[in-house]
């Protein structure tokens, strides 16, 4: 899982570098795009990889509750700081 996430981040960074080199987007836009992509894909990764671990360790109901709580907290944190970063960079 960690290796796959690293490869995905690397691929995203390579694509962002290609777009910034061609002048299609700025570095600021590339960072915000990558953060937004992480925000949108993180819930799917949690369901795919972590949900089974939470359920196996905690049981069905507490596992689902814990997975939802951690994902909501993570998404809220990332959303708030992505918005703050976008506002600071204006």
C-alpha cells in the first residue's frame, strides 16, 4: 500500500512538472491540484485498504465508525489547510 501511494504521488508530481514546464499551470496551481486530488481520492483509498483492518481489529460497527471518523477528520484538516494555502497564495 505504501509503495503504491508513493508511486501515485511520484506520477502526480511528474505530470504536474510537465504542465508547469509547458506553462499550462503555475507551481501554485500544481500544488493545489495535487492537494485537491488527494482530498478526493483519500476516502476511496480508506475504503479499499484500511476499512478491512478496522473491521478485523474492532468489529464491524466500531470499525466502520472509526474508519469514518478518521477519514472525516483527515479530509476536514486537508480541506481547511488547502483553502488557507490558496488564500495565502493569492
